[in-house]
């Protein structure tokens, strides 16, 4: 039997199960924020029509590479957790459309319990969402950008990322060693009870996230993230970590902010992580 976390609205990005939890995930969102549900998700950049007038001018103004910082807050099974993700968001005007592309560099974990979770940079960087047409509007002269959900497999090869069921058997040929550590799926390393309990989880996941952003006067883009990911545990080094657990994204989405800060097109993960302390917001505290 494998432990599992099945999809529910708000279920966690890079969720771990059992004693631990989750890895991989601004304040301008309103009631029209996007719903990250599979039925509305896209698997490639969709042609949604060309921008014109103020929209096209806004798209050209905000086009570029941005350092990406987001936090997703979860609670459940007696724990509260933050997953902090770092990477890049590239915005490009292509044939009159605003195309958005995410790449990830690293992820971090905070909990209100004595649990340490590590998700390697190799596993984080294996998350490769497809480019997608962003929805762009202009409000009071400033751009508002909505990124729709693009289901993306990690640790698993899904022919149909929206609808294919996740594998439950580590021998399933669809399971991939995406982080290159010789174990099935992608690996999360867990330490609990002051190091008395340690182990690894081997995960197959479907990443589903969406966000909306608002252009700020300083050129940053800020908003909130909505997460609806799904995962199965295809193996574990310690049976205690196979225990299923349910995690929900905190209903106050201002606790799940995203901040994009413009950087040069030549920036890579090494430079981003080196300059993170002065460039990006600090990790928030669990104060709810």
C-alpha cells in the first residue's frame, strides 16, 4: 500500500505525507482570483487572442525576467506549514500575446513542529510548467496578470497531465527519477523528533498552481498563489512516513503571497540564491 494525498481544493504543493508535509509553491488579489482546477487547466500556451491598445502597452512594459518568490501556507493534521519557493518568471510578448514561463531553483520549508523537510534543488528544478498565455488587463493604468493552472508531472511521465491518474506502483514505467538520485520519483528527506525519526519519501506528483498579480509603482508584481496539487507516495525508506495525512491551503490567501522582482535576462539560479537575502522578502513567520 502507498500513502496518498488526493486532490482537494487547496491541497498542497509538493505535499509530503505522514509526520511531515510538503515542499514546493502579495496582497493584491481580489474576489476574481483564478480557480486552479483541472477542468479549467491548460497543458500548453493557448492562443487566447491578441492584446491591443492599453493591454499591449502594459504587456510590453512588464515583459522581462523576474526573480520569483512565493509562499504557500498549509494547515492540517495538527500542524502548520509554510513552503517557500524561489525561481524565475519570464514574461514575453509573442504575436500580441503575453506568454508566461516558470522555472524553479530551490524550495524551503517551515513548520510549527520540530520537523525538518528537505527537497533537493535537483527535485525542485525538475518542475517544468509549460509556457502559458497569461490573461492581462489594465486597471487604473497598471497591469493585472492572471496565470491559469498548467498541470505538470514531477517524478512521473503523464501523457495527459490534466487527466491521467498518478501511478501507485514504483515499478510503473511512468515513474521517473527526475532528481537523478537513483530512487523512484522525486525524494523528500525528513527528520523529526530531534532526529530520532528520519527517512525519505519517494513521490509522484501533479503540480497545479495558479496566481494573479498586480503591477506596483516600484515595478514589482505582487499577488497570491492558489494551489491544488496532487501526489502519491510510491515508496519510503521508513514506513512511518507512509501514513496518509490531509493538508489544506490556509483560507486566507494573503498568507500565500507571490512577489516578482525584475532582474536581468542573464540571471541564473546561483545568482538568484546568492542575492536572495537583499532582493526578496524574508521568510514569514507562522503566526496564526
